[in-house]
């Protein structure tokens, strides 16, 4: 590959903010994803290209490729290649100058500092100087987006950020394991108690999933996805006037993206 390459592990909504920022800055990016991504904010997740072949987020087109050799041609067209490669085999083949771990699993799923000359990790589960060169704080609050060059990001609290006065209530988790089925769509207005989805259990029961609060469905898991009990399946924004937010990169993702770019640019052009 002629240009120095950046590889981002993960293509969910937060990672997509970073991918979009790097792409907007004219930097060549390859995205590595799991075989079956589980993003709920699917309208702003480049991981959807894994299922649909391609997806567009705020003017950036993500295109699924079959192997790492196809990445250069997609980048040359001004698009972002997305490769199913959860183990990061392409990193060893392509020798990127930067690797960004944007999986946000709240733990390290295999990223190590020596993967690239510069490694950046988003959120908890990494220690700067040991697992990555730089860790980016992802907890909402005063330190969101802070570059950490020694130590770790704040541990996950399990409590979603406050939006419109709601925290845990706005995020819905599966009451039982099964196959997920959509009743509503992202962008739909719902009232508390409305059925937004169903879970088909192993026994063949169809369990309705009610909205916990009234608002706009901002995130909803993909139809037919197999889920364990407790899996995050939906996100409701109580601010009914904020429909456009369902289809645009969030403030949190943009803040984190700016911090990643801050870490990358001096190294990339240095």
C-alpha cells in the first residue's frame, strides 16, 4: 500500500465517529469487524457494511471487502474498506502505521502495543504504556476525550450517560435469550409501554419488548440477531425533537474522534 495505513478495530457508532474523522482528514483507513456485528445505532455504524455490502454515514461510504488485498482499491476511490477480521490478521499482513482499538468491549480483546508504531485504544480495559501508547477517555463528563499516556480510562459504571434526564431507563436489555425481531424501526416515536420488538425464545414463545420511556428509538438491534439474556437491544432518546440525531454521529463520538486525530496527526506526519 502506497500510503501509510491506519487500521481501526471495530465499526460501531463510537468507532465510526473516529473513522469518519480520520477519513475526513484524508487519511487512509481500513476497518476490521466481527463476523456478526451487534451495533444498535446501526444508522451511524460502518459495521452495517458487513451485512449489506456497503453503508453510508454522513457522506462516508463503507464497503465490505473479501480480503485485505482489496483494501487499497477501495481507499483509492475515496471510500472506507470494511473487512471481517476479528483476530486482526490484516494488521500482521499490512503493517499499519497506526492501530486504533475502537471495539469498546470494556476489556482488551487482543490489542497490544506492538501491533503498530502507534496504538490508540478507546475506553477502559487498556493501560497506556502497556497495552497501547495512548488511551482515550470515553466516560461522559469533564474528562471525556482526554488523552491518557500513562494509566487507564475510568472503569465502566454500567450506567448510560444522561440524556434528557434519563440514564439506565433509556437503554433496554433482553429479559431472556432468543432471536431478536423488530416491531419498530430506528427513528420511530414511541410511548412508554409500547411494544418495540419481540424475542423468540428457545421454547418458541414470543416475548414482547416494551419501551421503558417515551421518545424516539435511537438504536435498535438488527432483525434476526441471536441474543443472550441481558444483551443490549435498544436505545430510546426522550427528546422527541431530536429525530435527526438518530442518523448523525453523536457528540460523544465526535469528541472522542477529535482526540484520536490529535494523537494520530503529529505521529503520522512526524
